[in-house]
C-alpha cells in the first residue's frame, strides 16, 4: 500500500494530537491544546504579539484550521488519532506528547512525507534523521535534560543515585543517558530499576526494590498515570519522610499529583509529603514566556471552548498561570503554521495544483523564529555539543547515539531550571518554586542560586538529605582513622616506655659494672675516689718495677701485675717480659723511665 492510498493533504489543515483522556489530569492537557490553537489563531490574524514572524510576509493564501485528536496517552490511541488526522487531510501534525507514540507515528510520517512537530517527545531515538526525516520537536531532548539533572545532583553534593524509570522507549533511553552522563562526570554507575507503564503493581514492586538499596538519591522518570502506585508504596515504606531525595524530569507536574489526590488515587497526606520533590531540566526562556503568558491571559474558558468543543470545563485560573509545557505546544503549532504559510506561497508561486508534501516537510526544519519558549530553530546544536553515549546496563552494549538530529530543538535560548514542590497556603495542594541554574564550564556541575537556601525538603527539613552512601563511606573512613589512631597510641604508649625502660636498663648495667670495677680499686678514704698516679719527673713512665727470676718467678709477677692493675688502673708497672724491647737496655731504660 503506497502513499497514494491515503487522503491528499490540505495545506490549510493542521492536526493537533493531544491526550485529552487517559492521563488523570485533563486540565493540564486542555491548556496545552488551547495554547496550540491560540498559535494557529494568531497566525491567521497576523498577530505578532508572541511570534513576530506572524505579522511578516508571506501572507497566508488560505486560513489555517486546526482540529484536536485525542491520543488517550497510549500507543493505540495515538495510532487512532493519527488515522483520524490523516482522514481529515491534515498537512502537518502538532504532537504527540509521548515519545513511544511519536516513534511509531514518525515512521508513518516519513513514509507519507508528513511533517510532525512534537511539543513533548524528548527521546533521543527520534534524533535519527534517516529513520525520521519529517520529525521535529520544540521540546529539548533527553540528552539535553540528562546533563541538567546530573549537574544539579552534583551541585547538591550527591554522587550515588538510583534511576527509577518507566520501561518504554522514552524511559529506557532517558535512563541510559543519565547513566552515561553520570559516568562521564565522574560519578559511580547508578542502579537502574524499571516498571511497566500504567501498571500499579509493577510500580509498587519497583519501589520495594528501591527501598532495599543503600542509595537514597532517586531520579524518577515517570508519567502522570504511574504516580499513584509509586508514591503510595513509597509512603508506606517511609521513603517520603525525609530519608530520600527525589528528583524527576518535567514530564509531570504538581497539578498531576493534585488531580490524583482529588480523585482519591493518592491520599492527601501522601501528596503533602511530596513537598520538597525536585525536577530539573530546560525550561522556557523567562522573557519570552512572559510575553506568551500575557497573551494567554487574554483568553477565557469560553474562548478555548469556542476554538474546540473538547476544551469545555477549563479552569479559569489556568489562563493567568499556564503550565510551562503550554509554551512548547504553542511553538509547535507556530512552527507548523509558518511552514504551511511558506508552503502555500511556494505552491501558489509555482502554480502547483498537487501538494508537494516533501517541500512542506522540509519547510518545517528550515523555520526559525522567536516563540513562546524562546528562539526556535531545528538544528540539534545542543545535542551535538553534548556528545552523549548510550550504555545498556544489562548487555553492556555501548554505542554512539543521536549526535543531534536536524529536527531537534536548539536549546541555547532556553533556561536551566530547578523546580521544588511546595504546599500552597492552607489548601494542601502542591505548587512549585522555580530556581534558576547555571552550568559549570564542563557542564557537569550546576551552580545553585541563593534561593536554594530557603527551600523546604522532604519531611519538612530545612536542609537537603545527605547522600547515604557518602555518609557510610565517611563513617567508615572515620572508623579506620580511629583504629589507626588507637594503634598509634598503643605503639606510643607501650613503645616509648619500653624504650625508656631499655635505656634505663642499659644505663643501670653500665653503672653496675662500673661500680663493680670500682669496688676492686684502691680508693681514698676521704673522697672514695680511685687513686691517680702521676710522675714528678715530666719524662717519667713507670710507677713500679717488678723484678723476678726468669726461671721460677714469671707466673707470680704476672699475677702481681694484673692484681695491681685492677687495684690501681692508673699505675704504670714495668715488667721486663711485657715492656723490655732489648735485654741489654734494661739499665738504661730504668734510668730514663723510672
């Protein structure tokens, strides 16, 4: 079946794929849908208040029309929405949100030359220009956001983490990117725990496995429908009482938790314990988002319902404080509107009666404009700069992944942001505080603003939880240092006295032998000092002359000499056998020496 079997496209028709049901939080998604319709409306009106390019040529040859199609937050629902949009002759699609759905639809889009611009699909799998040549996105890739998450963790001094992720195309590749980024920045390899999408028991089992790990820094990659199973089990196991730090992506919001709490899927007490939950990633540029908010505030629930009946029952408070995702949805619709305007002008100028879908798809990626989230262009510079590597933890398969597709959003104009959940007033509902971040030179550490000092942490603490493994390692180091100090003290305590005792013993022995030797000497009675012999004659040498008969007296005089030497060591005694050099010189020697 070839592309000709599908309906021919209408260069004025836009399909907006949005999960209006199946999320548990329809309020947020209706706001995103209304933002997309607002962009199309402003393109038709040449209203450049948010996108200045809308007021510039070329002119639209025919008014654009946008129609909503519910993806129901599932792959099957996304395929049904795609089919319905194609039957409506949509020339381009805005959405879908989930990467799992976009992966399937982008393949169909490539086959049909149908441009698809997503406002939320962030998986780097979609960066493949060969497989998905007609896909683009206004939302940053997971590779871009993984860098922000790791830098934030290191900014807080956390090194050992667990990644708890949904096991789909988005969650698995995002977990791999965070894993690789952590290793690249010098952190230990994280532990990865997965669970199945929209499976409460699988999510609970994953949290139970998490509770058995030593690490207490949790990176959560989940969608809104997964939250009840995760947080209810975490609360039951005491993981929300301040022992663990939780940080996630921007793929769900406080409003998602509030919606679950209102429906009774998450107890209010459990929802309140999520105060201090963190999220980190790229956020809309503050200045451009302010322009968008002023324009969005001019709408009303009735105005959105007039653009699409499916948007009935919207909360009026949304229009003064729209979700950040609304800016990405607005920009996705704006990119499609500008591309279709360009394609209309091309076909009019060349008098084409048959739509050139290839030209329209190429026109999307050539678009560059100032939008609601910042400067929008599709060149993938940020991903190319990052140079990420994907590491499969089970197979240990490492390969280069998506160096940045031509349909990837350039994130240079976006802000780096940390969001902290906070209870709002006495209502018990969750809001969020936005804290700006700044990268270090190597993009591995985030510089935290002073506002972090006033944040509230899980369990109501005023300080962030410490990395449990780092604490254990520090305690182990201290224990070893104490042991080494004790050994040293023992060595000093026993060794020094031992040396002193040995020295004293040697000294005593020397004194003893000296004393013993002195006891055999002749001493002066008055001073008890040994006798000291000297000569009146300066040239004298001997004090005593021993004479004997050589035939019978040698042994006796030798004994006499030894005894006298002991009694008076300073006495010099002449014995011819010992001192005589020549027998004939005895008389002469005596005359000179004695």
